[in-house]
C-alpha cells in the first residue's frame, strides 16, 4: 500500500466513523439499542490505528 492509498483509506474510515456516530446519536434519542454501532466504531478505531502505524512506517522509508 502506498502512502497516498493509506491516507485515502484513513479518510474514508474517518468519514464512516462520523456517519455512524451521527446515526448512533439519533438512535440513542429514540431509545434504540446501539451496541452494534458501538462495535463498528471500535473496529474503525482499530483500523485507523493500524493504518496510522503503516503510514508512520511509510514515512520513515
């Protein structure tokens, strides 16, 4: 994966994160179970952290 590809993937994940976070806020206001959305956010956070490590490695190379 190139540096630009990693940066694009991070940007896409951040966009997904914001969208899901907004959906969760709406669901919470209606009293809907949000555990699935919360799990998705945790997974996105993990993926972003992993890609940030790859990006750091790519910058050092």
